[in-house]
């Protein structure tokens, strides 16, 4: 089996490559990435043996490169995206998440790909006090959410001919060799451990959905050639408020300071219900949310000067 991973050199992609490298069904792993984040840890620290993994440096909008890399590919993991939730990045959101996904879809339609797994985002739901499930009406209210929804619509077009799984991903946290600090919780973990202080916007009661990196990549790996019906699923685990996060962080770093900004403001929630049929693909021993963060801290300690 030959697998293509767009964005395979990123935070999630690197760990997915490591897992698929151990899968005897997977004979070739092809990574397409533009390395825009300057992250080379996949090549330096993944310990993947030479031969099974091949790399193509290219953009999603490069249709010629897409046609070439899709030759004889059986499964596509589409992870490449601009996931920073910043309205100033509207152009990048549209270029990568929307039009880049459109180009990939066109190329897949002309290929012999048998399965497509697309990482979307819970940002497509917008903000709501109510819990959203995978059947809820999508009402994106950010540039990120709107571009991800348009990406979904491109991938959905493949569903009549190819098994497609669209996974609306919550915020991913936890240690990985291509670790990034874009997410709220990873940033909090870094600041609480190395700086000793975190900054909190609003009153801290706002909730959002989280899932660990380890659980995310194991589910993605086990979704390969799986019998789960194609469709849209929520890939989330825990819904936590910022105050919940603070409680855990204080337990890990009792001397941590907190600075609240605009603590009179009640910021919007983004609460999403997990699809248990997807979480069932995680077969490793379960860790609680607190245990997952404790494990994260252990990795930070091990790499500290």
C-alpha cells in the first residue's frame, strides 16, 4: 500500500509518519510539504529507516506536482493547511485550505486513489453555547472556519466514488518531535513550565474541544483501510474551559503565576461532541486529561537545560 501525506512534515504529520512506518501494510510513505514552517525534525529525529519514506517539496497549488505524486497512491491523508486562527491570514486560509484542497481534489479525481482522509476543523461550527455534533448546522464565523468548510465541500465531491473521511479536529496538544506552540494549551504548557507565568484572555470560562496528539495520530493510523463508513466525524476528546486548564497546570506547576486580561469579558464557547465510533479506533491504554498533560510535562522536563 502506498500512502501520501500532505503536510507530512508538520506537528501531526511527523507523528503519523512514524506510526505508518511501523505498519507492515504500508510499503511506501510519500510526504508532500512546502516546509514553510522550517521544520526538519521529520528528517532528523524521526528514526524512520531510509527507503520507506520519500519526500517531495511542493505547494498544494502546484497541480503538476500533485499529478506526479499521486501516481500509484492508494490512500491520501490531507493534513496540509494554514490552521492559525488569525483573521490577518485570510489570504493564506483561502490559498491553502480552500484552493489548495480544490487542486488536490481535482488531481485525486484523475487518479486511482481508493481512500481520502481529510483533517478539517471544529472551527466550521462557529461559536455556540450549545454542543455541536457532526450533524449540526455549520456556521463558520472566522476566516479559518470558512476556508475549512470550503475545503470540506471539495472533498465531499469525492464521496460518490472514493471512501472519504472528513474529520473535524479539535485543538491538538501534547509532545511531538515537530512540536508547535500555535494552540492555546501547548502555549500554556510551555509558558507555565519555562516562563512560570501564563496570560489568560477573558474570564476563563470559555470552553473548547481538545484531543491529544498521540490519540489523534493513532486514530488516523488505524483509519487506514478501515471498514468505518465514509462521512463527517468529530475528532475530539475532552471539552474544557480555560479555568479547567489552569487547575491542571497549577497542579503540575504550583508556583505558576497567572495574568488575566479583560477578565470581565465572557469569551465565546466552541463545544463539540465526540464521535465515539472514531474514538474506538484508539486502542492504546487510556490516559485521563490530567495524565496526558503530566506526560507532556515529563517530556518538557527531559529536554530542559
